[in-house]
């Protein structure tokens, strides 16, 4: 029985990891419907572990569950990204300041070792491996702060911003290079135990990532001139014998036969 539970937990983790990767790498594109049957065949799993994974991904903001019709990959929206990364920047900045004062020499040595492993993956352009170590470094810094409340808030938000942190390095090679240099600064501040400086470096690291990501998001189309002037929008669409006329203030429905 215990063996079955472990197998089930292992399968759950494996499906989750595969789906996250597919979303991060845009194999499942933002806004696209997730069709269960071909995905089950691709991952070689039944619908039960897939649907269990969907619940976790929805809690992380990666997908939206649709009533009676499966799920859809969530869009990366400017306001959501800005709100989340502003808060994460504040959390990581405070964590860095506390960690500089409280981290043991052994933990700083561990973070240093992770940093150079990550740098090796950066040089080989191995983004998944780089990202895994990148997240481990940020996690260790938060743990080194020695504040369980701060760690809980970080854990709550970290999965919600992980896709943004991954995607920006995939989209922007120059940003990835700058991020690596920023990590050199992060390590330097931590080893010197320069808490206030580390706080600002970590916060700027997140804000720079946000700025780069927003540069790569599709820009919203400007509203038509007629709409901004409050005039009815054209063309008019007839549907089921009713003609719908939209303006910026009202939506009127007029029977076609009444014209």
C-alpha cells in the first residue's frame, strides 16, 4: 500500500513537472485550450493524474479551469505581472537583507557553489538546468533570512511568478546575460554581508526582469477612433434575427425586421 502511494505521488510530481515545462516553453501557448485526450496519450497517463495536476497549476496561476470544458493556459497580463513582481521584489529584498546578517558561513558557501554551477549552465545555454539552480539560490537566500512568516509568503508567490522569470530569459538573450551579472552582484553582497545593498540589488533584479518581460508582451491594439468618440461601432452584426449595435456607452439590440 505504501509503495502504491509513493508511485502515485511520483506520477503526480512527474505530470506536474512536464506540464509546467510545456507551459514555460510555450508548447502549450498562452490562451490555448488544453485538450485532455491527446495530452494523456503524450504523457502516457490517465485523466485522473492529469486533472489533479490541473488543480495545482490553476492554484499557481498557470492555467484557468473552465466549467465543463477542461482548461486553458493563462495569459501573461501586464497588471498581474507588475503586481506580483513588485511584491516579490519587496519579499526577496527583505530576505536578502536579513540573510546577510543571519546566514551561516556554511550556507553562504552552499549558495556560492550553486552560483557557479548555475554559471556553467548559463555558459552552455542550458536554460532548464540554469533555471532550476537559479530558483534554488533564491530559495536558499529566503531560508537564510530565518523568518518563517517571510518564507511562507515567498512560497505562496514564487510559483505564480516562476513562469515570468523563466520566459523572460528564453525571450531575451541580452536580459539573460544581465541577469547573470546581477547574480554575481547578489553573491558578492551576500559574501560581504552587505545587507542594505543586497536588498536593493535583489529588488532591482526583479524590476529589471519585469521591464524586459513587458517589452516582449504583445501590445494591446488601440481602440478604433469611432469607439473613442462614443459613436456606434461598425460593422453591425445580425445574429438570430437581432441586430446588435454597440457603442462605448450602451449596447442596443434592435430586431432586423424593424428597420
